[in-house]
C-alpha cells in the first residue's frame, strides 16, 4: 500500500516543476488495466498535470538550456520531469501522447469526478478550462486515497454557453467539433486572433479566469496545433 505520506512526497517533488497531482484511484483489475514498471498489471494510478500555466516558467528555463530546437518540446519536458519522479518512487511514467493512446480522459474523470465541457475539455470547478494532464504514474501497489468528493459540473448551470458562440467559423457546436474547419481558420488570413490569443470559444468561458493561460502560452499551443 502506498501511504498518504508518500503521495504527499510525490506531490512535493512535482511542485518543484509547477506540476500537481490530479487525483488517482485503484484499478478494479481486468482487461484494459495498464502494466506497471515490472510489466505486471498496475494496481493504481496518480494523474499528473497543471492548474493554469504554472509549469510554463520551468519549461522555458529548460528550453533555454537546449542546444538545438526540439520537436514536441513541452511533451519532452513533461516526460523528462515526470519520468524522473517516477524513477525515484518506483512507478512507471506514461504520457497522454503515448501510442497506443491510454484512456487519460477516463482516468481523469474517475480521479477527479470531472465531466467534459461542450469543447471536450474537462470542466474543473476551480480551474475552469485552464488546466491539463501531462502524464500519470502507474504503481504496482494500491494507494491510500481520500474519498473523492462530488464535484459540481458548472456547464450544467451555464445557460448561455458562450463557448459555443464565439468561434468565427462555428467549429464547435452542439454537434461536436469540426477539426478541419478550425484548422483551416487558424492557418488562414483571418486566424490571427486565434493564433496570437488562443481559441476564442475557450476564452469565452466565464469560469476559472484566474487560471487562464497567458497569451504567449496560448499562442504556443495554437502553433503546435496548426503546425
Ligand atoms: S461557457 Fe458554460 S458551457 Fe461552456 S465550458 Fe464554460 S461553463 Fe461550460
Ligand atoms: S481555435 Fe479559433 S477557429 Fe478553432 S474553434 Fe477556437 S475560435 Fe474557432
């Protein structure tokens, strides 16, 4: 059993890089359970992520020290930091960009009780849409966790839903997201506001604004999306 004290020590190691633990749970077992460090089935998972853009200055300091341009630099930084923490605490580190994809969104929903917004991003009662998952730690023993509290899903109380009304090409709608429509606009001559300030729909959400990513961070993510 991984004791609470150990979980707090892991959280402290991550916080040195602007990262936080985003909850966790013990696997029920059965098909689909990922493997742990030894290759045996994992018994538990801790999600690792961020609230707002807290890791950004840590990432930039790392990036400045690199001798040449790096593809998928934020992913590489996240893997390095989370991998080192995993090694120290006997876990297997995994990433949302691993192939085949791991069910990060399902894990996140189970760990924190969040539900998707109309944009697909999970809606957090404090951070709004301004948070992310950067990786997870898989353990081969169970974790002693606090019981998860019920979480309000703010989208249920949001009648106006400005996140579905602000995109100039209506790429998000009640019917879902049209990736090609969004991408063409972001890359096109009228896509400047999205490229420099981020998705207008995401920015229209009134919740979690204290955690909203600065424009330079949103521009970084948008450049990666539109590449
Ligand atoms: S604008 Fe309303 S519906 Fe859209 S993500 Fe925010 S809270 Fe949810
Ligand atoms: S990034 Fe721009 S084009 Fe894409 S959904 Fe958001 S507002 Fe629309």
